[in-house]
């Protein structure tokens, strides 16, 4: 499963990147996951459900150090 907690440190360690904002978004609620399943007309795979319940996204803003 993708681990968002690894993305920010990887970006921050890159010599050409300056992360100006990085935030893990809170996990989706069961109700939010069900709403997506209803919208797509299918049940999400258990791994996908766990992924969204752990982190419902990542907000990152970054710039190139060398413009």
C-alpha cells in the first residue's frame, strides 16, 4: 500500500525541490467511503478502503530550487 508519509521526506531531500507546504490529509470516514462506493456503483477493494481511511490525500506545494 502507498504510504503518503514517505512522499514528503523524499521531496524534501531532493536537492532541486523546496517544499513550501506539505500536509497529510485526515482519513476518510466510513460514510465518505460508502458515498464513493455508491457513486461508482461498486465496493472498493479492502486495500483501497484502508488507504483512504488512513489518509484521504496529500496537499503539497513545492517549487524548483533552481529557476
